[in-house]
C-alpha cells in the first residue's frame, strides 16, 4: 500500500466531536491524508457550549510534537486552540524549526462565546505565532482582536487581510462567514491574499444553524491539501469546496448547534 501524505494538527479536544482535534482528524481523513495530533487542551464541550477546559503542560505538547515529527514526519501542520501565552510560545518555537507549510487558525472564542485563548496570549500570537504561518485563517472577530480592524462589509476584507499580513504570515485568508446575510448577498465570501495576488473564495451561504466546527474544518482541509502538494490558492479553493459541502450537510445533534458533516462525500 502506498503511504498517504501526513498532516498534523496541534489543537484542543472537543468532546462533542464537531470542532478541534476531532474535526481536524476527520477532515484530514476525508481528504485522503494520514492525520496526526498534538493535543494542547481538553474541553468538555457539546452542542450547547464549553462546560470546562484543561490545558496540558508545555512539556507534554513538546513531547507529542517531537514523537510525531522525529519518527513519522509531517508534510503540513495546522494549529487551532492554543489556550495560553505559554503554549503559543511553545508551539511557535517548535514551528520555527520546521520546514513544511503551516496553517495557523488563531482560535479565540468558541461559536458560543466561550474563551479558548487567554487575552494575555494575544501578543504572542501576533509576534511569535503569525510569523511562522504559511497561511493564517482568522475569522472576523479574531481579525478585530488581533489587528483592531472591524469588518462590516465585503470591501473591508482587503484592509483586514493587509493588517493580518503585517504580522508576518505569507498568506492571509480572512473568513467572511460572520458577515450577515444582507451584507454578503447570500454568499459566504473569504479573501485569500499574499499582498500581491487576491483570490476571492465565494460559495452559496447555507441557511443551516448546524455549523459547529466550520473554522477548524476549513483550516485543516487547507493543511491536508498542502500535505498533498497543492499550492496555497489550490489548497484554499479545495478546502472551501469541502467546508461548503460539510456546512450544507450539517446535522442536528444535542439541543444546540450541531456539527458540520465531515463525512458528506461518503454519503453520496
Ligand atoms: N452559513 C454558511 N454557509 C456557507 N459557508 C459558510 C457559512 N458560514 C461560514 N461559512 C464558511 O465557513 C468557513 C469558516 O468560516 P467562519 O467565519 O464560520 O469561521 P469561524 O468563525 O472560525 O468558525 P466558527 O464560527 O465555527 O468559530 C468560511 O469559508 C466561511 O465563508
Ligand atoms: C477545542 C476547540 N477548538 C476550536 C473550536 C472552535 O471551533 P470552530 O471555529 O471550528 O467552530 C472549538 N469550539 N473547540
């Protein structure tokens, strides 16, 4: 059997299986890669929100990373929930020595508004983590938190992406998922740019409330595509198509916001 491309996620666990490490590994499998994980934190989480979160020691994060990278090897990395300044700095130092594409999803709060990153970690995200990124994928709240730019309509995405690029990632993919239906005219629009090229990623907006895990899914899909050898624009286009299908097929689970369907392509 040929060895599949290998992708690594450095993120938190979502016990409900819709976001975090669980979303990342499912996405990596769905896109034909071997997914591996470095766990940063454990959350007690379901369709109603986050009921508890426990961070792992930096030493445990470093040890997982070394185990995977030194023996198995990785062809792309994605990061998600990093919880604290100490873990942001630990992960940034590990990534700085790794010569493969890195997708940084600067996760700040959950869909329900629960904090997944300490405010005291924002500076380390700006100065240490973002410079390691091949692609950074903030949502609009994360852009505002990290750069002070508030996006109210599609035209603002350009200014937001430029402000993200100022922190050093090679590409910025600013997600317009949180633009309201009236400002985005029925589309879910994201902007990918490296400051020279611009790629507008457009897809139909699905009126489905079961969207838990969209951000994690998009970022890990990009990492999977990069592990397979795509360029960044190719990876982003393929990831957008995958997440759009997963949102369209999102399903009810529990009493609140259900997950996107990572297996939508399997179900025909
Ligand atoms: N209702 C929707 N229909 C179609 N695509 C969507 C919808 N909502 C978000 N998207 C797309 O999903 C991807 C993730 O964007 P989003 O802004 O939701 O990320 P996020 O905020 O990190 O996720 P979350 O809100 O789950 O934390 C983007 O490509 C975005 O355009
Ligand atoms: C452990 C963990 N990591 C990340 C997210 C954000 O999820 P998303 O932005 O994909 O909805 C989450 N809810 N839980």
